[in-house]
């Protein structure tokens, strides 16, 4: 009963690192301090349960966790996890800290909205924490309560309901929607265009991201084993490298992109599109899909808070920021070559 939260944390880190020395390095402490805590817990639980938590196995070797030790580690993880979640829930309710995630391509929106609320947040002592979120993790971060609001893109259906109703669990502020197209450097003799069906993707050399939006599209259309059903000419980590690869001519193929990116490829200000052309993708394989760009929070959470709560203030600021971007049609990276995804999010051929 005398076991402290700090001792439980130490036990978890020893379990993860294998030794008191490894735990000391992670915790920024002296090894003797960690060892003292470990010895104390060992003695207490030997008296309480009849078995110590860990057994030494010799110099330079990882300690061996007993059955009691393994059970306590799992109990400690749950206890600390519940404790921290309770603290975070209180901070969210009181509005002292606001955790926000953003992809690289929506940072401009968030930066503008942040300027709108900065003065009030500072006066009220509200801490705004911002973290990078990969596109594939946009909704997962919200589900895990790692963030309170996230700006990014998800694949959804044209009706506004996510595939498998994924978006039903979230409040959504929609900024843009875009279909899926192809960018290609293949000659017209190989891919005449101006359209191609999604079923024909099986016959084309494709440049495919390892994860992210377009990987999700292919997964939906062709199943989890889509890599075995398609001709993957190159697998890339970032779409930027995909543009560079196709532009270099080293590889002849196609890459799935949002319709906005494909349409913007002809803009002379956009270097990524040089030497490539857009081909409209007509879906005949599975559900029609779109890429939705916007802001997301957990369903109903904002309604539980007053209008003056930081989450609602930032949400409203994002809405104002989006309206301003729509009116001005300005590039997110003024003075620089537009990023392809940022360009697609603000590109509208009818207004250019």
C-alpha cells in the first residue's frame, strides 16, 4: 500500500529497458536511485505476495521479471494510464490545455486560426499544444484522445459519410472535397486518355505510397492485398518523391493524386507537374471516393462546452480562416512555389 506512482513508473521503464541502468538513462536519474526503488518494491512484494518482482541474472544481463512482477507491470500500466487520462480529461474540461494535430498540408490553416485566438489564449493562460500528424493517423489520433482537434484529410464517400461510416463518430468542418485522378508521364500511345477506368489500374505501372490517402483508396477498391493485384512499379515514402521520380523520366508510370492536384499540374507556377499530364479516373471498381480536407473533433464534445471554451474558439477561428482563404484564393506559401497538396486544396479552375 506504500507503493507510489513514481515507483510504478520506474517499474514499467525497467520492464521496457531490461535493466536499472537503462531505466535510469530514460528517466534521467542515477542508477542507484532506480535500484533503490526496485529493491524497495522487491522487498515489499516479497512480504506481501511471497515472491519478489524481479530477479537479478548476473552482471550485464537483463533482470528477470517473475509472475508477480509481470502482473504488477500490467496493473501499473493500467493504473497510470487511467490516472493520466483523468488528468487530461479535467484539463480538457477546464480548457487549460488544448491539444491540436495538423498534417503538413493544413498547417497554414491552423497558423492563421491560431493568430486569431492567440491574444485571448494568452490572457486566459490557455496552453495551445500543436503536433504533427500523418494523414493516415488523422482520425486515429482523435479516437485515442491524443488530440482534441485535428486538421487534415480523410477518404470518404460523396454523400458525406465516411467509408464504413467512419466519420459518424466525429464533428467535421469541411473545407474542400476532391475526387481522385491520375498524373502520368506515359506517352499517349500507352495511355491515350482523357479518361481511364479504375479497373484499368491493374494494367498500368503505378507509383504507390506505402501508406496514406491513396493507399486507402486502393485498399478500398482492390482489397488488403492490392499490391498483389496491381503492377507496382515503385513504392514511395512521400508523394513529393513520387513527383520527382516521374518528372525525372527514370520511371514511366502513373500516380494517384487528388483531382485538384491533377488539374493544377498544368499551372506554370507548379514545377512538380512539368512533363506530366492529368488523366481523369472513372471509377468502375468499388464505391466512389473523395478526399475531404477539413477539421475534425470527437462527436458532440464541443456541444458539452460553453462557447468560450478554447476548443470552440479555435473551431470558430478555423471556420473564419477558411472563409477568408475562399474569398482571397491565395496560396498557402505566398512568394514560394506552391506545395502540390496545398495548391490542390485551394485550386479552383472556374475561378482562375
